[in-house]
């Protein structure tokens, strides 16, 4: 009785198994898969005949060691990544592959080196999402036959040589300087357009120009140790210039020219006085033949004593 009881306890202990919630149990009877996958909970097997393989069905995080490779544009880089996967078929994970974790790790490393060789450096640095999707497809294709599903793949870090880092730093600095110059040029262009519009507006409105002058003077006067030199107003100069210009005068009648004064007669060479007519002789311009004959008759009619020698 005691021996039978002990044998029963040993059989029960060998047959009883507990499968956890995140596990599945694959039973191999005499080394052959019978198609039985045990669900979570308490289960039993035939001792010494059946063997229960528990498979973890949780998502597994598998880091990929850094892989060194040469990009398509001949740059040496080191890239590391991480793979998230889970088992979806417990039987294939036990039967089709010896160690599905190691298999997924090796496949991820080879796929990562292949991605490095097919990509440019700019893609590795700025277009990682596309590379992650390509890497996921490369690993997931063979992993399906192992009962493993790749959830996602992420590239963690891209290490560059020191010389390449310095070159990229110089390139980035030059690009920033180029953008800064373009922005400054655009700002100057817009400012010049606005200044031209303001100048045109002030030219159309002189009062605005005077107001701007007063504002400038006020702003300069607020500074300490400042000397102001105010120019003479141009408008006042123009007013004075107009005031000094004479207006058009009314026409006045021309005054008659004064009559010429006759010169006294000069004495002759013999000391006698020249003959002076009693009546002044008119100018040659106004003497006519009739007037000349009348003057001659008057001279002949004078007494001989009154005539000059």
C-alpha cells in the first residue's frame, strides 16, 4: 500500500504541469509532435513518454549589435538597432528552428549590413522611417516560417568617423550662413521697397517731410552730449527770393531830349568877331530852301552900319 501510494505520488508529480498565461505548451510524444499545444493553466502529460516545451508568447526586445559598413556614397558608418518580435506559432518555433532568438538576431545583423550598403549617408541620418520599414520586411520574410512575427525594427544610432563629423559640421555651418544671407537679402529688398514708397509719399506731401524732420530732431535731442545744427529753412529762402523779384512796371512816356546849347563864336584870325545872326539859325536838319531864301533877304535889308565888318 505504501509503495503503491508512493508510486502514485511520483506519477502525479511527473504528469502534472502548469502553463502560464503568456506561455503555450508544445507536447512531443516520444519525440514526435502530436499536434497538441497546451493552453495556459494546469495540464498533465504522460511521464517518461511526453515532453512539454513551453514557449513564451510575449513581445521580445532584441538589441542588435553595432554593425560597421560602407554606405552607397562610400562613407564608413557604424549602425546599431533594436528588434521587437513575438512568437505567433509555438509549434514552428519549437520544431522549425533550434533557437529562434539567435536566428532572429543573426538575420537582423545581416539585414542591417545590407541596408547600410544600399543607402546613402543622408538617408541614414534623415530618412530612418523608410529604412526601418525596409529592415522590418527583410527580417520578417524568413521569420514567418519560424513561427515568429516581427513587430517593428528601429535604428538606434549612426556613428560617423571624426573626419566625417568635422566635414559635416563645416557643411552645416556653410548652409546656415547661406540661409542667413538669403534672409538678410530678402529683408533688405523689402525694406528698400518700403523706403521707396515712404519717400514717394513724403514727396507728394511736404508736410510729412517736415514732420519727419521734427521727429528726427527730437530723437537726436534726447541723447546726451549732443550738438544740434539746424539748417536754415529752405521754404523761407524761397519766400525771400520771390519777395525780392520786381514786378512788371507800367510804361511811362519818354522825356523829350534837351535842345543842344549853341557854342559861342570863336574870334577869327584877324581879330574880328564872326557874324552872329539876330535870329538863331535852325538846325540843318530842319532848314528848307524857302527858309534859307527868307534869311538871305533879311540880311540884305539890314543897314550897312549894323553889319559886322
